[in-house]
C-alpha cells in the first residue's frame, strides 16, 4: 500500500519521524508460567492513534519452546520498569513518542487475547507481523510462557503514530 507518489506508507512514516521501536532486551524469566513481558500504553488524552506493525519475540535457549501472546487492554496494577522508546528516524532531534512502554509489569488480568505464536525449541525467536490500531487510553501486552525455567527472553515492538 502506498501514496500517489509511490511512497510506501511505512517508509513515509519513518521519514516523517512517526515510527518508533522499543525493546525489553534480554530478561531472565525464572518460571514456566505465562509472564507479562512488554506493556505499551497510548495515554488517555494523547489525541493520537498508533498502529503496531511488528512484534519480535524470542529467547536464548535452543532447548526451550515458547508461547508468545499479545493482549488488548490488560489490567495492570504496577507498570514495571520504564523502557526507552526510540524513534526509527536517526537524526539530531528526533520526535518523541506519545506512548509509554514498560517491561515486566504486574498484571491481574491479561485482557483480550489478540494473537498467539509458538516458537519451537530449535527456533526460539519469532516475528509477529500484526497491525493493531491502539486508540488513546488503550494498551497492549506481550507475554511469554517457556517450556523450561530460567530462559532469557526479549520482546520488541515497532509502531507508527498519527495514523
């Protein structure tokens, strides 16, 4: 999909400084229960919609099978550790994201399941190309459940703002 001038809509958003990314980096997941890994909020009153374009999830263990899930509007009692959101336009003064991102939040209800992906033990990383529009006041959560304990796991998310 593109514009009349032939520009791809994602490429245009990157060039305009409206594309962002965040990563949890490797986090040790000590158990095998489903664990909240990445939490992204579009704050109420932001006035801007966001569109996710891709999630990347994985771990460092070739012996662990993992199940990754993406949820809509979880019930979160503590945000977790704040993450730095990066603009994908590398410049001297890139625009800041309106979103907030956290790793390892405390969750009492995961929310509505939107997507699930399984990474088999011989392929512990997985790309999930999903486009979700997140309106102000809404959020998204990525979880992991590993088949063995003590797996270093990560989640990245890429999104566009002002869509």
